[in-house]
C-alpha cells in the first residue's frame, strides 16, 4: 500500500538524506587524508630505513676494518712476546758467554 508523502515530510527526508550524504563525504575526505598520510609516512619510513641500513653498512665496514687492524696488532704482540720470552730464556747463556770471553781476555793480558 502506497501512502502519500506530504511535501513537508519529503523536505524533512531530503534534509536528513543531505546530512547523511555530507557525513559520508566528510568520512571519505578523512579516509583520503589518512590514506595520503599513510603513503607519505610509508615513503618517509622507507627512506629512513634505507639511510639507516646505509649507515649500518658503513659502521659494519669500519668495524671490520678495526677488527682486522686489531688482529694484526694481536699478531705483532704475540710475535713480540715470543721474542721477549726467547731473549729471557737465552739471556743467561749470552751473559755467561760474554763474561767467559771477558775473563779469558783479562787472564790472557796478565
């Protein structure tokens, strides 16, 4: 059964529909704004990640270089330690040989 709608009722319904349409348009604008901000932030985050990775790679390279230099120094100190230990072991014999030579020379001069 169709009922007749008065002009006043139609205008009220039209006003309510208009309000709903504006709210939907407003929500669309907010949604578009959020989407745009998300895309922009995503690009900025990707750029930040890229810069961070580059810095990390640079730091990692520097660390590898320092580690290599440290390994080289460690090898040199190990070699120095072996040399000092050998000298410490051989020093009494060297001093004894020199003293014997000195005493022999002194005894032969007398």
